[in-house]
């Protein structure tokens, strides 16, 4: 069983992109952290992470995200913890 929007293929982790709306604007991306450090380019900056090194993944919507990670954003938070 996987996590919706998280794809592991060829030993690489990908995050599914949000579809563009009918007026062409993209939806906000979730904030992505690895071991508590914010990734500057979010999903664009996760290809280096090996699936074998992942210990846990936490996915939060905007309402349930821990305050220290959410920064008041409404797109949610993904926390990735490595071994």
C-alpha cells in the first residue's frame, strides 16, 4: 500500500504534480521536509533521495500539519525521515 501522490520507480522517489486548473493557474504545492529541513524547490528537489534510505513519511493536510512545519500555508506538509 502506498501514499497517494508518492511514486517510487527505478529506485527514485517522485511526488505527483498537482493538475493545473482550467484557467491555467497551478495549485499550491505542499511544503516538503527531509529530516526537518525544508527543501527549497519542493518536489523538484527530491530526486536524490533513495527509497532504501527512507524510514518514514508523514503526510499532513493544512489543518493537521504541525505548526513548526506548516508556516501558515494551505497546501499541506510532507515530512520525510531517513535512516
